[in-house]
C-alpha cells in the first residue's frame, strides 16, 4: 500500500506554485482557442478563459514543441489525469489563484495528442483555464477525429469514481483516490468510442441525499442536473452545446441508504421529474435507468412503477445483480467499488446498451 501511494504522489508531479516567467518566453494561447475541444459543461468568459467543475470534464487538442503548461485559477483543489497520445503522462494537482502549471514535459517536439481530464468532482474545486503556454516553437492544432457518439451519465459517487484508487475498503476517502477515468461510465464510453459527460455528485439522490434528516432533500440531482456548474445553483445550463445519444441514470443508493427513506410516491415523483427534464431538453432519446448494486432497500418495484407510468418506449430499466461484485476484493476506499467492481458493472451494462442502441458488440477489452 505504501508503495502504491508513493507511485501516486510521484505521478502528481507539479502542484500549486506561483506563476513563472515561462509565460513571457513561450507561445500563449487563450483557454478557448479554437484548437482546443472541451467535452462537458463549461463557461467561456469574454477574456477567453474557460471555467468548469463537473467531474469528468475533459479537453482535447494536439501540440508540438514538447512542453505544455496551463495558467489556471482554482477555487479549491482539483486533480487531473493528463494523457499524451492516449497514455497517462502524469497526474496533476491544481490549486491557487493564477498559477502556471506544467502538464507535459520530457517528450519529443513532434506533434502529439493531449487530453486533460478532471478526475475529481466539483465539490472539491472549480477550475478556470486562462491560457495554454507552449515552448517558443510550439503550436496547438485541432484533433482531427471527432467521435460520433455521446453518452451522458447522471449519478452519484459511483459515477464520480469515489475512492476507486483506494486499495482497501477500510481506507478513508481522499480526493487523491477519486478517479472518474476508471469508472463503469468512462469504460462504457471508451468501449463505444463515445464522448461522455458526467453529471454526478457524491451522496446525492433523486429525492433524498445521503444522511439527510428528512425524507425529501431540498437540492438533489434532479436540481443539480440543470446547472452549468455542480456547485453553483444559480447559473443554468442552456442544453444547446451537445445532445447525447443516450442518457444513463444511476441513482437511488443514497435515497435509501439511511433512514428516513422517501415514500414510494416521493421517490417516483422526483425520478420522473428527472426524466421529464431530459425529455424537455434532449427530446426523444433513449434513457437507461439503472437499479443500483448497493441499494439497501427492496424498492425495485418503485423503478418498475416509474417505467410503467411513463409508458415511454425509449425509457429502459436494467437491474444490477446485488452480488455482481465482491464486497472485499472488488472494493476501493470507503467501501466503494474499486476498478474491478466498476469493470464488472460495465460488463453487465454493455450488452444491454448494445441491444437498446443497436451498437455492435466487439472484441474490444472493457477497461
């Protein structure tokens, strides 16, 4: 375990430090440069900066010159996976105001693909990318291949990857061990070569949030799903930036985790509101409702009632088996599923998604 964490913190190369003079010697590109493609919910400011906080938000571009830094501001602390040519290059920690952080170094100056993915959720920090700074000979160019599929996942801690990089279920949660890139959601997206958006927040439910003292919480995922930012309830998303081909909803574990549970009619009302909002903004797209592995109450009939009452041929229900993953070897930190647990969930869902979407199954590894 100690060796694992040593490796993890070595990967987390450059942390929070003051802005350096490299910005005066390299080539500078605005955060919203046309060569940079953002996937997820973002807000572009008049100065060309791009802000976001939802877990899983990522950007893609191509670069030359062998070196990339970003000038960023951060409200808290966020962690990012940095991929160069689809291989993990490093993990970076972002915090502080107006800092210049090196994200790529030590590679040749030829053209390479870059992907930066926010691996931690909005509760821990919102990032604003002001500029990209390259070497004097560097340039940014657009990634030529654009994926033709897009899946949106609405969920809770499982969709966020809460504790997924932990090594034992009794480990306490650390932001460093949250990693959306190893969740069932991103595995499914990779399998289908699809873009993805994660609209997820740990501890939130459809009608009731984890540990709340009331049956129906004031702000749940039915409310957060409408927002540009996870942690800002005032700025509403305009729903015109993308239209997914499929929405997967994985909610309910937190609603029924502790007492008092919402009444059946309360849960059904909240869940149906989520689907109504999807219909309003996305139209007649398939919606897959997942009955979670970890749900702690016999409420599958609630989900069946939702589907029956909606009588919508494009709303589907898939029940995950309660024994789908092992409660010891397949867990990460804080009693949440680790990578193997998520892999088993993805393997269970993918055949059904292929059936409802008409997307072919292939021999691609689910990872």
